[in-house]
């Protein structure tokens, strides 16, 4: 079984941004509002991108 590196990297990126945004939400680190908004939209975009890569991978399998 070959590892799809693009799928792996996009999934890890999405997970890291989710963790980063929730750490900010829980108060483990602080940032100014512009950075908070930027990280939130990057998180949403990376989750969307990971979903697209997952669907491409599943479509190519079956």
C-alpha cells in the first residue's frame, strides 16, 4: 500500500490548525484579533482541502 503524501500532508495541516484554533479558544495562548481571524479561515480552508483530497483518494480506489 503506497502512502498518498498529499493526502497525509493536508490532513496533518488541517489537524494542526484545528488544535491551534481550539488552544486559542481555550486560552492557552493569545493573539491579536487579526491573527485569530486569519487562523480561523486557514483552519476552515485546510479542512475543506483535506476533504477534497480524501474524496479524490477514495474515488481513485474504487
